[in-house]
């Protein structure tokens, strides 16, 4: 079946090899992880928080990349995995931890 042990090992290693992310996907994953960390640190164990948009930007938060979005009571929420945020008045941002399961891995 195989010419030698080296060929057999190479064949089985290729079968077990995990697919890798492309450069763009790695960048997006990195931004999602950073955004999640920022929101989680700001929440500090609380369920909800109102914060000024500038405070998020100073920490390096990227509003353009998010994992998914939902509309709740007519308001569009953007999510970074299990933490949602939405624009409020006066440059403020509402941040809330969601109890709903997220079907995305980190």
C-alpha cells in the first residue's frame, strides 16, 4: 500500500493536518479577540454599561469588525461574540453581555 514508513507517515499527517486561516481571516479573528477583551474589561463583571465612544477608540476598539448583529426592540446591536454594543445618543455606546450562546469559536 505505501512504499515505506516515511510515505505512510506523510500520508496520515496530511490527513490529520488542520486547515489554517488565511491572512485576512487571521486579522479579523485578531480584531474580534481584541474588541472582546476591551469590552469585557470595561464591563468588569457587570451586565451592562454606558460608555463614551471615544473611550473605546482610545483603547483601540474597531467598530467596523464584529461577529454578528441583531435587532432587538427596533435597535440594531452589533456583537463581538457574546458581548453586544449599540450606538446611543451623544456619542455614547451601550454595552451588554448576552446570555445567548454564540456559534462562533475563538
